[in-house]
C-alpha cells in the first residue's frame, strides 16, 4: 500500500474528490503521528493505481509531501 | 405574515436547509479539519463538497480558493485590511455599502487614498471615468456586484477588463449578486469575490466567504492567525489556501446548511428564480406607478436589476409607513438607509432613505397585490 501525505486536510479532501471522480479506490486515514504530529489525514492507495494517481496529482498541481510504502495493516 | 426583506436575509429557508442542519447537529460530532475520527472526516468531506459547489457556481476551478468566513463583511475587511498599505490608491464606486466604505474610510486615516467613481441617478457606474482613473494607476478597484438599495447590477465583466488592462487588483462585493446571476470570477478577472451564504444562496446566517485569485492570495496578510488543523508543529501561519485565511473552528454546521441552500438554488434553477423575482418587481412597479406620491429609485428595467425595489413617499415618514405595514398588515419590508448612505446620496434618497421591498423564490404576486393595496390604504388615510 502507498500512503500519500499532503500539507493539510484540505488538500487530502481535494485529492479524495479527484480520486472519487476517477473511481480510483482509496481510503482517508489518520496520518501516523511519527510522520505528522498534527491532526492531519493521509490517503491510502493500492500500488497498482500509483502511477495513475501520481499523474492525476501532477495534473491538478497537488503538492505532495511524501509517498510512502506502508504495510497493509496500517 | 408577508416577508419582503430578502435582501437582508432570505426567508423562509428551504426545508432541505433546515433538515440538513438538523441532521448535522444531531448526528455528526466533530470539527472540520480537526481530529481524525470518522465523523470529523465526514464533516470535512461535507465542507469540502460545499467549497466545490461554491467554486463551480462562481466560475473557478479550484475549490481551495474558496475561503469561508462568517459573512461578506468579514471577507471584505479581510481583503482590504490584509492588502492595503499607506500610500496605496483605491478606486471605488459611489454605490458601495458600508461594508466597503467604513473599512476604507478607516484605512484612509492611515494614508490610503480613495477615489470615488460617480454612478448615475440609477446607480450605474460611469465606465469612462473609471477607465481614466484606472490609467493613473491604483492598487485596487472595488465595486459591489449589485446594489442592496436599488438592485442595480454593475457591469462587472467590463470593470474586470479595465482592472486587468491596468494591472489593478479587483474586489467585488458580491453579497447581493451571488445566487442571483451567474458569476465568472476567472473570466471576469476578479481577484476577490466576497459572498454571503444567507441571501441568494438560501443558507443560514453566519456563513459567507471570499474566493481569491492566486496572485492576491500570495499578497494578502491574514486578518487573524491561529490553529488550522494543519502543520500544527509550526508556530507560523501556513501559507497555503485555504488554511492561511481560515484560523479557528469553522461554522461547519452553517456551511453544510449553505451547501443545501445551493442545492435548492440549482434544483429550482438560478435563472428561473431570478426571472420570478424580476416578474414580481415588474408587477410591483406596475401596481405602484400610478400613485403620484410614490417616487421609485434606481432602474425601472428589472432585467438590469436584482429583485429589489426601493421607493419613498412624498411628505410621509418612512418609519411610520413600515411600522404600520408591519403591525397592522403583517408585511415586513425595510425602511431607511440600509447601511448604504453613499448609495442613497447617489440615488437622491439621502438622508431619509427608502422603503425597500426585496423578493425571493417564495414570494407571490398575491402577496404583492396585498402589499400594494395595503400601502395605498395607508397613503389614502395620510
């Protein structure tokens, strides 16, 4: 699984909206505190859709903080 | 009771708005952008959906350029006080509401120069004078989209072109225009469009905001700073939108209600509602124009106005008439200056102001017939 980190929950919601529109399966989850101590959220996607997601993020000028490979249990 | 004060706030609110707010208050605890619970996420999603609706309705692609505030006045203050510095020149129309005039008069004391562009007796801005003043340079042009006194709609697209051609930022007070006519913020070169949620959008009071251009957003200092739910480890305000300008807990209940109001507007058709209000305005003009003691202000052509009609009565006190209408006939209109002394000076109704009737989707011809008959009865009695 890939965890997408963005600077603010508002950006997460924007990405959520974009992915929903494109019917890309994803999940909004609390960002693990060791990655971000604030109340931020992250988006979790399957690696299969990573390339498509990156393309969408670039097209929509979304400033990604991090893309992290994480375990399925997160 | 008959309610004809929709320019102050629309009433009744659509059932859908009431139900949505009720549901939200009963069933969803949490705060948008704060916390990571499923409810907090759900509320955040709903608020984001409303950003999307506002953005689409006002002609911008990026919902994150929509900044929520508590009303249009707050949004206007945010722009004026966050942007203007001593020595800056600001061009404004002679129809502006005190939401714009008062903060600017305060800034004038600190060295901001104000240039007033005259409007004609119908409230329409003189574009030639504006063009000439814009050529001399300014930091900002600010014009209201439609008058809260006469309903006169300003040529916003043309003013935007003048701003753009002269590299001047452009602020629109859209309190009366938003929800009445289509607005194209980006195509019209608007850098800041202030809106309110409780008028043409049929939402609750305490909602509103401003849509910012990227170039203005980067220049603007926030009016308040504080917690945003993002970058909490940092002691400095975030610079990205909308967080830069949205410190403190948002009125998520109200914003979600605003979203339901926008849904109502779109389901019924903004054009259809505007046509209905214009039909009512024409009907009222028709009913009152034979009364010689009544003096109407602004444009009589309702195709160039919102659903507002202002008038006064020769040798009669406005407050007395509005009070009798209210207490005896159960009709609520607004009498006075409507927080817009400058507009009344332009229209010729200063210092006593006007009786203002303003309509919504829910008003009917029968109500206006009753209003006209009641008013005529009052006038006959003297």
